[in-house]
């Protein structure tokens, strides 16, 4: 699996990436747009997301129902997502319907009609989506953590925007945002599955031939100066206290990135992890606890999340801090690291077996990180991580001057005062 893809650049700036998987019966297609929440001004918060919604509401030649029937009528499915740096429209169809899949996605991306009545309904739908997240304390805690970690930056705002900004979007504003950002120089067509690269190169280029390359937007990079622990508690009428702890990390050191990836596997990345074993299996403090290492194009973050009994929130936070201190001071064993390496490599190889997961991986690496690495290089970087690499990365990241904590739950005042002291032990 050294070279799993072929890449083509069109004269108008369009990029096409194809990963042939001739043994598969399907092809997964993605039209990736290089714009997301990070590119939005505060007054535009949520605009990438609602534009994504509107592209499913019909084009000048197809109704919303016809779009769905065209894909689902051949046994396929389609969807989309908006993230911090990209918006992706994707379809998975039987291989013989590749051209139909590209045609439908291109029609949506280039010819969405943005009907005023559709927009009014979709604003209501998105506002209900925002309310839904606000009714879920786990999402509340993560949203609060974002605001703490990335103050004054788009990374700290929810991708859905807020009700006020969503209600204020006009048809004209959405169309201008689409026209400014949905151009060939900011689009990649990515395909994985049973497909001939020459055929899809040709058809994708034809489908996006009319667009002209424009200047790409830039986003504001975060500039955060933190010298002490930051903790915020939001009292909610919840059965549990939801804990979200976060640490900012750099994004450019490749050795540290892979060290943090394996650290996360060991610390909270699966059911064999230290956090799961210590807080759930040993002490019975929670049903679920996990950590994640999230990379953006320029920075990254480590997040830890758990839902615990309100009366045991302080004890649980202290237990998490204890595990972080152990990680910094004692590092990881060679057996732990060996298992983590096999887990990380196995998960990656298994993901590459699926057309959808492969397409998403290729698109993310191309559009967010601007480079698609060779599979063999990724596996080599995983194998090269040492226990010392993980200890050095942990010492740099997990410290009192960089810890951020958000808690949503029924927390007593005296416990609130103790929480900051506990995380200050790092």
C-alpha cells in the first residue's frame, strides 16, 4: 500500500484524487470544499453549516426529492459534514453509477437554488439542531471547553453558529458565501473504490469545467496566552456532571504528533486505556470516559471527557489528574507502547479497507493538512515512537499553566473552589 492514490490538477485549479480499489463493488465520492468554521467572521458564525444544509434542498434542475431519489434509487446513499476547515459532500454508489454520483454532487455544489422558502424552513431546522445540542450536557461541556481554550478565535465557536446569527442569514449572503468559496481552486474531488482513474479524472474535470479559480480565504490563527489553570462550572439540571478537560498542543512537529497519537491510545483511546481501567473498572466512577487527540492544520488539542455522578465530580477530576501526573512522571511501559502501536496500525489499515473511510482520510489529508503521506511512512512513524518521546510530549502538554476544564452539572460551591486547586497539581 505504498502509493494508494493518483492525483490530477485541472487548469482551473480543481484537484482530483483517486484511489482505485478494483476488488470493491462500490465507489465512495467526496467533493471537498476548503472552507469551514475557522474561515467565518463572528457575524458569519454557522454560515458554512447552513450552506451545507441548503445544498440538499434542490438545484435549478433537480428538486430535493429528485436528488435523494437519484442516489437512493440505485442503492446508494449520500451525506455531508462541516468541520473547522472543510465542508464535504459525499456519496457512495455501486461502481457502475460513478458518473451519476459525480453528476449529483457537482449539481448540488455548483447549482443549488437557495430558495427563500427553503431557507426559512432550514433556519428553523438548524435552530432546533442548536437547541438539541444545548439540551445535551455532554455537548454543553465541550462547547464551554472550546470557548475557554480558544478565546476570541473561531475554534472556540460551535460550527452550527448561534440562533441569532442563523436567523440573520439572507439568501443573498449565503449565495455570496457559496460563490466566494465554492470555486475550482478551493475544491477537490476525491474517490475511492472500483473506478478507473482516467475515467473519473475526465468526468470530474468536465463537471467542474465552468468555474474559475478565485483567491482563497485565510483564517485567523489562535494566539492564546495562558499562565494558570482555567476552570468554569456551569450549573445544569442534570443527572450527571459532565467533565471536559483540554490542553492545547503544537501541530508542526511530526515526531510529537505521532507520540501524542500513541499516548492517547494508552491514556484514553479505547477500553484498554488507563482512564477506562482506572475510573470505570477499578473505581466505578463512570460508565464511559475517553480522550482524543485532535489535529487542525496548524495546532492541535487533547480532550478528555467523562460523565460522572454529580457528587463524585471532584473525585473523578482528581483521579484524571492523578493519571496525567503518572503519565508525565513515570511515562509508559514498553508493553503498553507495543500494544498501542499494533492498535494504531491495525485501526489505520482496517480503515483503509473501506471505500468511505479511505476517501475521507485522503480528503482530510489533502484539504486540511495539504499533504497525503505514503502509508508505509505512517506505519514507520508509528513504529519509531519511543517511551521517551511520549514522556517528553506529555511533560510539554500536561501542565498546570495549560490546563482547561469545563464542567456542566450540579456542583456544590465548596467543590467549585476545590476544582481549580486539584487541576493546579499538574
